[in-house]
């Protein structure tokens, strides 16, 4: 007598492991397909797809445009520094 009895669920799982593949192969054969064509469904026959990324130069960041932007920002910085100095001078004269 066996030491342990097999549960009904375990018996069901073992039977399903046998019946499901047989049913798949039978249905594939009946539909006129190759039953061993599982690789095509899983995508194992195709080579790995790789994406090629192309880098486009940014049209808005040409060298001349960047230098012009730098000059504009430097002028704005100088203007802000002058305003700051004027405001500091006004505060000092009021005290």
C-alpha cells in the first residue's frame, strides 16, 4: 500500500499535462497546420529585432545662434548688475 495517496487535484494536473498538448496537436493537425510549428507562435524563429537610432543635429543650436544668445545674456547680466548697484546706492543714500 502506498505511503501517501495522490490527491484528486494532483491527478487532475497530471492528466491535464498529458491531454492539453495532445489536444493542441490534434486540433492543429485537423486544421491542416503543422502541429510542431510552436516556434512561429512564440517568435523563436525570427532573429532578435534591434532598433537603430539616428541622431539628427538640432537646427536651433547652430554655433552662430549660440554665440548670439551668449552675447544677449551677457548684456542682460551687465544691465541687471548696473540696476543692482543703483538700488544699493539709493539704499545707502536714504540711510
